């Protein structure tokens, strides 16, 4: 049995089998892969790995499954930013395995996870915000994962318009950032506009409308390292509401058992 080590835990067995550690990989691509010339040509630890054989370039990443890139000779590839998944293959630019429609020279960072290409705003590198107004575009940079923004007409979560938000009055509750540590504080927040309150989870990709009847008293508080929002009737835990009366009854019952 012959074993050829590729790095990053990959090896080729008898030039016909690809293992990563003890698991077989990329089986459905075996008819395409030239085993004799298959190699790793660039990697960011095990987060993103580029492979090449004599005919094709391949990529596997935490951002995309193993994919083949076939638009040019695999020798023509150029890594622009491996951490961000930016790569050129001949005259074509890529974000991981996805083709981009612009030149990297036109790509300019805004704030957070947003970019501009000429007069167009993009979320990440591949999702244009077609309706975004570049001149008034602002990113909520106080968020650790800065993937929420606004312009003069809309609030955007990632690349999607959050419907129904009053842009002029939309704001995060300041206590979400100033009240000290609470669980999930790096991605869970509350906000309000003149009509509604909102629970926002920037990792779970969730903006939940809270139709509180006492918006004027909606506030945030940390209790025992958990972050809660409150209005006059309810407590909100990760956006889920519980009646304050019910909480009081539960507390009374607990005290009576002591």
C-alpha cells in the first residue's frame, strides 16, 4: 500500500483513495480528480484549503463544501485573501467557490461586514444590496458581528431589508452595551423604533418584532448574568415573553416552599 501525505490531515492511498485522518473524503469527485497530481496548494489551517490537480482547482472551507473551479488552468490561480476566501483564477474572481462580478481593485471596505463596489453596497463580498443608498448608508458598528445597517429608507439585516422598521427612530437599547456581562451578549440585543420593539440575534439571523403595548417603558436589564427586556406586562428572554404576573406567582410559590 502506498501513502502520500498532502498535509492538513489529508493523504492519498494507492493513488485512488483520499483520507482525512481516518475518514474517506470527496468520493463523488473521484471520477474527476487526477490522483497522481492532486495536492494542497494553499490553506488557512483547516478553515479553508485549496487543492489542485493537473486539470482543476478545488476549494473546501467552513464557508462552502468541497467544490471544483473549472474556468481556467489551475496554475493560474492567485490567493488574494485566504481568510476571507478571495481568490483569482485567470481573469475571474471568486469568493470561495462563488464567482464575483467585479474586479478586486473596485472593492472598498465600509464598516463591519459591508463593502462597496463603485456605487453598489455589498454584504460580505457576494450579496449586493440593490436598494441601498450609499451616501446615507451606516453600519451599526457597536455590534460585535456588525451585520446590521441602515440608510435613509431601510434597515438591513445582512443583505435583507427588515420590513416595517421606522428608520429615523430605530435604535438599540443602550443598556445592552453598558450593563455589564450577560450570556450571549456578543450577538443578542434589543432595539426599538416609534412603533415596535425588536429582538435581534446576529448569529441566528433573526430579527423578531415585539408588539409591546407599553413601548415607552421598554427597557433592558441584566439579572444573574442573563439579559432581559421588560415592558409593563412582560419579561423577554431571548425575545420570548413571560407574563410578569406569572413570574410573581412563581416566585411566591417558591418562597412558600422554603
